[in-house]
């Protein structure tokens, strides 16, 4: 008969290493998908953020993420600053989807697609438009606008209005 030596702690050590690997890999992919792209600077009246299947109230200092949808009520307005220094404000009865936002602060390259579904948006473009003007776009129910200037206002009646 063969006698096997038991190596105390080996199994526990291997399990701990495997767990550490899983933990270190998982947050990286979750963080890259949920990276903050903007911060709410001002809020007045009714303003909510649709995120996934839920709604959260908009609060000054709150984070915004790619795919968030900003909704303002009849008395609502919101001011937002993106991480590339783009400044956006939405007026009453607006719905603005933050469809796409990519930004590399090391070279100021990126892309931005905002979907103004209804209402009014005012923007002052930031570093993305300065380095690549064609990379910043605003979609409305009837057109996609390429940003070539630094300041603009857009009003959209919404689909079917």
C-alpha cells in the first residue's frame, strides 16, 4: 500500500488564490461598464434619472453613467458637467439619453452621442469636440447633428408631437 502525505493548507491556499483571481477580474469588467461619465451640478423642480429598469431622483453631486436617461418635469431643469468638461443643461419637459460616451483623458480623444428625445438642451462642448469635432453628435427624433461649434441649443418636439 502506498502512503500519501497530506499537505496541510495546500487545498485552502489554492482555493484562496482562485477566489482572489475571480475577485480581481470581476470588478474590472463591471467598473468599465459602469464608469461615471458626468456629474449633476444643478437641479430644480422635478428631475429623475432612468437607470436600467429603475428611476432615481436627480441630486446635486450625483453621478451619471452611459445609457442613463435624464427626464425633467414641467418645472424641471438640470445642469450636468461631463468628465471631458462638456457642460449640458436640459429644460422643462425634456428627455435626454446619454447613449454613448467614451473619453481618454491622456490624449483627449473620445466620442459622445446624446439622444434628445424631447425638450430643450443647451451644450458647451468640451475636450472631445476640441480634439475631434466629428466625434460629438446629438440625435433628435428627426436628425443627427454633428457638433462643429462650441455652444448650441437644440429643441425637439418628440416623436409624434
